[in-house]
């Protein structure tokens, strides 16, 4: 099923024309639980990997053991908990039986687990240019693959990430059974296999990135709308209640391109480590597509969902970078072959 973002509540450029040249295209990926094949674009699904190419590993996580959780215990605990919440909504007073709680607890416990050699990275994302034509890529490639180590790494306490750009026609025989890590450090770094439903949307900069004078005028405009709503009993001057930051600026969720989702920190300078050029958002990994503030971005096809937000369709990927934050990868503006920059917001 496709996913369609509702039209924005209003055309913000009609009120602030200077925002028009700041608009960017983003591709919302809309991951939903499924069974993607190696030839599909996916989040957390299998990768189209050449059989003769070594699978990447994390040199910082070798044997003989690590403290963490077995991936199969994490996935089983998720299935049990999801089924229990569904049963609970149907009127069952108890959420978990004692046996189910033991399974869920085992999927959250951190124990010593033996490791034989360097830890294999886990598949995080695969994007085909055929599915996402907006994908910026090096010449001669049509496939982007993202892998990471499921442990937090210094200095940013995020997974250690690797990218692979490929020509899918030249892969030849694909790897049938890639190695899997015996242990993960954080269950939020283990995505569930998801199919993607790419959708192009238009974004504007977060208030943090706007010129101060423009940001102040937008804030004053919002306050004026709130006052008129209170006086006239209507939702703003256009009959619509709108917040620039949550409804018009940066789309939530996992996506390609667009603007940086600055949240808990102000923007800071970032540049390519190889050539010094500027960088732009390449990928955002986020475990949710809407919350209480950004509900207007909820796809039309999910409008009927009335359950608990943290069990909703937007969270089926199970990604979680802590406290509801998102992880971004920024690409060099001059070359996709240069090292990326990693950040969390």
C-alpha cells in the first residue's frame, strides 16, 4: 500500500515568500513491517551483496565475549509484547502472563555472550535508484546500502555506520547467507525488516536554521493566529491551526534528503573531512513518523489507527536512538564518494 502525506495545512510561502527559495525535496521512506527480498529497497531487510565480497565487521567488537542481548531474543520479545498489547486493547486486564514477561525480559536483559571473531555489521537500509530516483549517487551506481554495528560508539554514542554504493547489474551471484552478530548492544539499533513506500514531499528549514529576523516574524505570526483563534473562536486566520516547526518545516520519520531536523541543539558548522566542502542531509533514521506535535504528517492511509502511538504503524521498524532522537548522515556537496558526517538530533 502506498503512503500519502496529507497536504500541508496552508501554503507558508503565501505568508512568507522568502521561504520559497529555501524549499527542499525530501523522500519519506514510510517503512512498514514486511518481508523484503534482497532485490528490494528496504529498512532492516536483506542486502544484495556479492557472494565473493567479505561482509564488513566492527574492529572494535571482537571476541571472546560482549555484554548485550541475543538478536533472536530481542525479536521474540517484540513479537510477544506486540501480541500482548493487541490482546490488552481487546479488554484483557493483564498485559503479560508470567511466561510472556520472562520472554520479554530476556529480550531486554544484557548478559555476557560469546563472540567468535569481529562482530558482523547488520543491514540497516537498502535503496534502489529505481525506487528512489532522487537518490544522489556516484556515477555508475544505482544502489545504496547502509550497515552498522549495533553498539553505541564514541564520540556520538551512535552505531558505527558504513555505506556501500553499487551497480546492481554487476553484483553477479548474491550472498545467500550473510553472517549475523551473536550479540547487540542496544535493541533500538536492530531494525525489523520493513518494506518501503517512498514519497516525495517539500520541506522548509527548521526555525533554528532560518535568519533570525525571519524566524522572529514567523513566531509573531503564529502568536497572532493564536490570539485571533481565542477571540474569534476559529482555528487561526485561515481556519487552520498551524505550527511552522511541526506542520510546515521538517517532515518527521526516516527519509532521504530534505532539511536537517535540528531539535535539542542549535545548528553547528559541519564540513566534509576530505575536501572541506559543505554537507547536506543524505539520510535520516527515525523510529516514528508522527507524535503529539507532528500529527499532521501522519499518512492518510494510517488515519484510522487509534491504538497506542508507540505501537502504531509508524514504529514498526523498531528503530530507537534514545529519547526519541533521530540519526542523520550528511553527504559532501561536492562528491558522494567522500566520507559522510554523522549526527543525532
